[in-house]
């Protein structure tokens, strides 16, 4: 038992420790990458954090605090020449990143109830029959509706900075309608209690583009209904299942349906009009996404399963069915089957065949007998005549990597980069509906000439470099792709002749350079616009085409661009015949 003096001493020690201990949640901190250990991770534990970037004190990636408390505020300012990317998955906007350019300020407040960072400067609706948001001057906008601040019709701002984001959130019991007059595509913009819509402003389009929307569920046991949101989900499972799922005859422009199944039995998806016919079987584990375009009154399949089958697993090399849009048959070295027999023809069915690396295989069907050479990837499709046809031709490429590349990465890694780059290029061709694929017929190290400092030097010299052309002729390669360490990112001849069929890349840039530069070889120039296709920013694995769409519903061909896929398809036969 402690006496009074001892208790007093302990009390004084305790008081001293409390006074000296740092607060668990401090009021404010002003910091920057340099003062933050070079990190873009904004620290937790502060009621308010100001994070500044500037030239010489900059970081590419910025992340919001990971352990915020209710009401914590973050302000991010940029005075830097370079653009940073702020990770934004935990924000109300739900996008991956928000660009932070010079002169931009982003403000967020943590809402524990929603588990989200909310943008600063919340706007509340002035009650009335209509409410039109004022012109947005900031990067981030936030409109909030509740029972006391509500209008049945909400109009979006007439203008905003390029790439500005606007979140529209409702906690009101009454439903509101977002007016379509300032939206690129007038999807079903019904705003119900608990909904959040997110839009991005595109100056070139002078409109807002929908980037996030609430998802409504519909039952798979009943007829599918006209949607009340741009996103509708249908889950098939045992007890909630019908053999046929028919998409509604109409919907808002760019409305989407996602159908997925865990059911024991397969179902079939139908529609009044598909943009492209295809067999659409929905089995357990499958997921499809369809998007409606009002201009054509058709449903576009934007995501679908691919059945993958090993040739060695097929009895007598016979494929029994092609019940999904794409069936991929893969042969490996050592497979002994001399042929692949395609199934009964079904409109729109496609089979992609990857031949083994050591031999050819004959693909047969009624009226078809086609030899697929070693390492070729060839697609076959059922045409309007109800028969199987070869869909793609093959362009052969000799791939070269410089001695300097091998020295920097190691020979194995240098080779792996080129193999992966070609796989991504062929993936993009498949995505885009191109009528050709590339085959790498050679992968060799090449000693760059001492005078090669820029890719300009390389792309000119390789056209008649003796050793490179000797290898090309021996392998019957239609063209050459080179990757080295020279200055530049990528360079290639546009609409290349047999003499000029050379494209180049550098370790200075990523492996998607190949698909861009080979696009030049096949006749494409640079493009630009909101759809970041391969020739317009190269962010998405699609060549320019009006028949494929971005995640935001934009056609993959920008205004003023040529139909890149049509241009390449028209030229591919000539290129495939160069050797």
C-alpha cells in the first residue's frame, strides 16, 4: 500500500508524461514530398494536412491518408511543372486517379459514415422545380441533395475545366432526374435515394461524360425490364434462373447490363438486335456486359468469356461446340493431332487457333481446309453464308534487341520484353477486330552500329543493314522490329513498303510502344481526342474504330481520325506478302 508521498510522486510523474506525450491526433501539418521523406503518401493523424508540390519538390504519385478520422481535411496544391496523379479509389468519385497539374488545388474531407473522401465545397440544391448547377471553376465539384434541398430535375453546369469531375449525390426520399442536355450520351440518369453519379467534363465535346453510376439489380427469374440506372446487374443462380435471358428492347444511350452466373445449368442471352451476332451461352462462372447505343438501337457486347481448350484434350482433334463469342484452341509442342475440326456452324461464332511452335496443323470444316503454320495465331469465323472462313492473315516479324539492351537488362529479360510486347500487340488486334495477326519468326541480338545515337539513325539504317536483311530474308520476315537503348521512345515508317517495313522502340519507354509503332507501319498516323486509342495516347488496347468502345462509352475512333482498323485491314494483305 502506497503512502501519501508516494502517491503524490506518482501523480506528478503521470502528469509529466501526459504533458510530454505527443497528441494522438494533431491539429495541422503542412508538408511536401521533400519534407515527407520523398514519399507521396500523405500522413495520417492530423485534423488537417496541406500537401504542396513544386519544381524540385515533386512526386509522381500521391496517396491520401490511410487512417483518417471523421472530418479530417486534406488539401493538395501543385506549383510543379510536372503532373502528379492522386490515387482516388477511396474518394466519392470512385476513379483510379485524379490528375494534379500546376495551379490545381484538391480538397477532401473524410466521411466515416460513407467510408469516402468527399470533395470540398459541397453545393446544396436550392429547392424548386428545376436546379441548374452554376459553371464549375474547380477541378472537383460536389452536389448534394436531401429532403430539405431537392429539385425533381437537375441540370449539369454549362462549362468546367478540362477533366473536371462532378459528383451528384442524393439522400432525398424523392427521386430526381439528371437532365441530359449537358451529357454526352443521355443514359438513364434517374437519381434515387443513396445514389451517386460521377461525371467528367470534356472540352472537346463540350459535355459531361458519365464515369460512375449506381448499379441496380434485376431478378434473373423474371423478364428483364427497361433499366432505371445506367448500370444494371443480373445474377443467375440456382433458384433464380431462366433458360433465356432477353435484354430489353430499348434503354438509355450507353446503358449497360451485366449478366453473370453461378447456376448449375447454362442459359442463353438474346436481344431484339445485337450489333454483331454471336453465340451467347451463359454458364456458371461466366460474365457478360452489354451496352445499348441509341443511334443504332442495338446492344454491343463489351465484355464476354472466352472458352480455352487444349488441342490435346479434343478427341480426334474435334471441337464439339463454340457456344460463346470466342473459343480459343491452343496447341503445344508435343501435341500429335494433325488437324483441328471445327464444330457445326453457328452465326457469328469465332474460334482462335494457336498452332504449336514446331509444326503446322490443318483446320477443317465443311468447305474449309486451311493449314496453320507453326506458331501462327489464326481466327476462324462463321460468315453470313453459314460456313466457317479464315478471318485473319499473318504478318511475320523479325524481332531484334541490341547488345546494349541485353547488357542493361540481361539477354533473357530483353527477349521477354519483346515476346510480351508482341502478345499485347496481338491482343489489341483481337480487341479491335483487325483481319491480321503478327508472328515472331525470329528473336535475335543485334550489335548496334557505333553511330546509332537516336532511333532516327536505327530506323533508317535497318532498311538495308546487311546482317539484318540477311536474317530477314532467311526467315521470310515481312518486317523488322528493333528495341535498343537509343534516345527516343519509338519510331517507324508510316505505311511502310517492303523496303521500309521497319519499326523501332527503346528501353526508355514501355512495351506498348510496339503496338503503336507497328500501327504506323500499317498506315496509321497520330490521332487525338478523348478516346485514348493506340494512336491517340496508347492508353487503351484498341486501334481507332467506331465499332469498339471505351469504358466511358466513347467510340474508339476520335472525331477527325480515320477508321484505323479499316485502314490496316485494307493494307494488311500487301504487308503479309512482302516476303
